[in-house]
């Protein structure tokens, strides 16, 4: 959960800052930074989701029930 909070406070905040810039003020570095931020968000959220799913599976196995698809 802390990973999601950190991403929201940092990467998403920076994305919003770039998004709110007037189109005429956007530079190539803004577009490049946008791509970097999106890649980092995808990476961290993907890893966090995988970890959460694994914890769910372990919990289900420990308490004798199955998870649906």
C-alpha cells in the first residue's frame, strides 16, 4: 500500500503538473519526462499488484478457501 501512496504523492503529482501546463509551454523534455513517469508508475503498480495477489493467495491457502478468477 505504501508504494501506491508514494506513487500518488510523487509521480502522479508530477504528471498533473505537466498536464496542467498550457500546450504552448510544453517542451520536448516535458514529453520525455511524461514517458519516464508513466513507465515508473506501470512498473511500481505492476509489482505492487503482483505482491498483493501473492499475499491473497497465501491468505486463501492458509484459511482454506479459493480465489475466483
